[in-house]
């Protein structure tokens, strides 16, 4: 009986290895899974069942169906009123056309972009923006903690709710697993709409924990947006002893590109709540700074591998320098090749990584 069980596990592992070869997105991943499944079937097979499936059990099809349901929103970003502020692309900037086609909207003129280089600058800017809100605030983070920073965000949202401003909060169910129910209940009682992002609404697919939503987006009145790397927690302000100092970057956008961030939030909200956000502002508000901006949301439901194509194209187009800062740097073969070619062209290539992983 025991031998039969061993044989069955080995057969299942071989089948899983064949499945990995046919469905894994990259050749490196397919080889790694196949070798591990055949060499260590008892250890690797459960891991593959949880983490190895590339299709997310229909997530991609479901997400695309949801996006089509939002077509009544997306066309508003392509109306005649936005065309005059689309940034023209010259013949010398042909590489930008490829990046533009990967996104939902084109490069847009009329933006004012501010780089926020640490947690203090980021949260000061976000909190000030929330305090200026007149109509609505959209908030999305992978991690929200119930600490001093999280409560500072909560209090500002509650204050705006009491002033009649609508608040929509979206958090990742796994990333914010430590967030207490009281924190969320206080927001709901004040009038906020709160939803958790999960990989699937069907509980039978709960083990697909490898798909998460890492977006960090704040939008105020459709006029200003904040996107970047900071989550909501004291450690992002350098207050965690073992992780301090913390280095991360955020960007504040004022202008038409805000609408692209708003669209990304709307798509995620529809997935989490099965609800179209009501009465958002979609009229572009141009800034005198007139900076050109492309907001490019990416995810596994994209028809193309947008993330990889974006980085490869950007690196290939570099003329003088490529400086990369990343907390998790695991480039695939195409990105490595693009960086190698950039070095051979004489481009200044630098990669900055954390000294201590979080």
C-alpha cells in the first residue's frame, strides 16, 4: 500500500512537471519547477499546487470580463476633450510609441509631477491632499497597519467623511492580514466604502495566495494622485528598529494623468466589489507645469507581458544611463540581456539594492 502511494505521488509529480513545461510563463520557471517536481516530488508537489499554477483558475478571463464591464468608464478617457492634451511623439521618440500602446491611455501633457523621496515627504503630501478633498478620496494600499501612521490616515479620512466627502478604501486581504476589524469598522461607521482585494471571490480558490494587488494609489477629486512604493505603516517612516532607515519613493501627480490612476483604481474596485464607482470626475485638469506623463498599470490579465516589455524597451532605448533601484531584483533573461547590451553601448548602468531585506 505504501509503495502504491509513493508511485501515485511520483506519477502526479510527473504530470505536474509536464503541466509546468506547457503553462509556466518563462522557460526558467518551467525548468525549475520540472526539476524540483521530479527530484523532490513529496516536497514540491504541494508547493506547485498552491503557487505554481499560472492561470489563477480563470482569474485572467474573469478580470478581462470585468474590464469589459467598465467600458462605460474607459471611453471617457478617449473623448475629444482629452485629445488636445495628448503629448505628441516625434519621429526621434519612436520608442515611446511602444510604451504608450502598452497602457490604457497615451502620454498626457499638462501635468505637474513631484518626486517624494522618503516616507515623511510622502505622507505629508498625501495627508495634505486628503485634507484638501472636496468631493471624494480613493485610497488603495497593499499593506495598511493599525499603528501611528495608519491611524493618522484613518483620522484624516474620518474627518473628511464628517465633512461630506466620499471615501473608498481598497486593501489587499493578504498584505493587510494584520489589520484589525475595528480599524475598518470605524471607517465604515463614519461612512466609508471599504473592500478587500482577493485573488478570487470564490472560496474554493482561496489557496491562490500568490496573486496579490501591490498597487498603492491615492486619488483626490480626480485632480491629484499619489502612486509609488510606500505602504501605510510606521516602518515606512523609519520607525522600525531592524528595518531603519527605510528608503522608498512616491510620486505626486497633478493633472490629466491623474485620470489614468483613477481608472486603475476603478478597475480594481470593480473586481473587489462588483460595483462601478459612482460619480467620479473624468474631466482633465491641466497644470501649468505641462510635464508629459504616462501612467502604465500592469498585471497578469494584460494581453501582453506589459511589465517585461516596458522594462526591456526602456532599457533598449537608453542613451546615457539606466539607474535601477528595486527592493526585489529578480530579472529574467530578457531584462539581463537588455542591461548587458546597454553596458556594451556605453550606457551608465547602475543597480541599487537593499542592504537588508524586509
